[in-house]
C-alpha cells in the first residue's frame, strides 16, 4: 500500500508539473535545437496532451471509486444504527423486500439479458441464463442491482452530494472535420463519435455507443467522423451508401463484418438493397480529398485512436459504458 501511495504521489507531481507547463506557456524555455530551429517545452506538451489527460482521468476514476465506496459504507452504517441492526442484516432485509416488488424477470427484461449474461472475469463470453453458471451470475447481478437501488434511496434520504469533478481537457477546434449527423440538430450540445469500421475496439463498443445515442438523441446532435490510417473500403462503401440514403444501415452492418474483397462488397450492397450500378460508380469515382483532409484535421487536434468520443468539443477519457458516458453528458447538459 505504501509503495502504491508513493507512486501515486510521484505521478501526481509529474502531472501537476505538466499542467503548469501547459498553462503558462513559457515560450523562452527551449528544450532542444535542430540547427537554428528551437523546440519549446510547449511543443512537447502539445504532443503529450492526450496522454496527460488520460492519466489525470485515471486518477479521477480511482478517487471516484474510493469516494463511492466510502459513501456506501457510511450511509449503510447510519441506517443500520437507526434500525438497530447490523449492516449485513440491513442489506439482506432490504434486498429480500425489494425482490417482492421487482422480480428477476423484470430485471432480465430491463437489461435485455434474455440471450445471456456476461461473466465479469471473461467479458467477451456470453453465458445462457438457463445454465447453472449463468443462473449464478444472473442472481448475483440481480441482488447487486437491488442493493444499488437501495443505496441510492439512502443517498437521497441522507442528502448525499458530491463535488469531485473530472479533469477538463482543452476544447478542440473541429472546424473542417466532415461528418454524418443524426439526433437533435438544433441542440447547442454535440457529441462526436470518431470511429473506424475496421477497428476491433470500435466494433466492441458499438452496442454501447448506439445505446448512448438512443438515450440522448432527442436532446443532443451526434456527429460521426471517419478516422483511420488511410481511406479504406468500408468508409468508401458507407459514404456511397449515404448517396442512396442508406448510410446508417451501412454504418450498422459495417460494424459487424469486414468488407475487403469485391465479393464482400457486392454481398453487402445486396443486403442493403443498394442500386449496385450507382454504388459501384460511386466507389470507382470516390474522391478521397475531403475525408483525408478531415482525418488530418483530427490528427492535428491530437486525436490518436478510435473510438474517440468528444463531448461538447472536449475528448472524453473515461470508461466507455452507458452509465459513465451518460454521467458526463448529463453534466454538460446541466451547465
């Protein structure tokens, strides 16, 4: 524990130094020379900007988890003292009571678990809820959910408020970035989804990102932009499908399958019910100038990978989960 604490202190010191260096922009501080050309510390800081904020958000997340654990512990102790029973007895009693009002079938439906549950230790493995292993995971998730709901009620009862805030990254200048948009176009708030159809992580998180869109589509405008090492077949096909008003159908399909060969391209065109002749003509005549300029613009703004989510012009560095994304966007909507 002592080693971990010392390491965190050291990292915080490094982060603090980096922030102050970014903030005060001492243009006289030359850190290298190439002939007569100077390289300033601010030039270095710009290049590590994303890494710095990822690190700071990591510290924030550790603090937030520790704070949440402390709050849960204290509200349960307060309530157990009022009830005159132990914390364990209080939790068991509250969970049993809530089971009567919110059945496990409702929990399954609420979380769309009909097709299986995920083992937290093996997140890419789907387990049937009818199997013994699946039942164990399902029951634990169900009980944890009921406990969480009870704790949320206790937080309201004891008027819990928190003021711990995540680090705020610099605002990006996204002018010149081409995008496809959907959602509430008149909103003053925007979420950018920077993605690549060929990126495994983009495919992994697409379900979460789509659920995020569905939750906020009536309040926020969502902008989707390509970002990759170069122009690829998938992005060309998506853009050409857009010429036939099928961009979003293509977007969904391309996150589920690779499209590399002519055979795969033709199969997807048929699946999307595209006019094949028009689509092939679009692909053959595709002008990559605009998308290459757009991707360069993103790279200039220090976007380095996919998926990258940008909320109101600031890169989101947290966990890509519906809960965490919703918290961040709700905070922006409240401002």
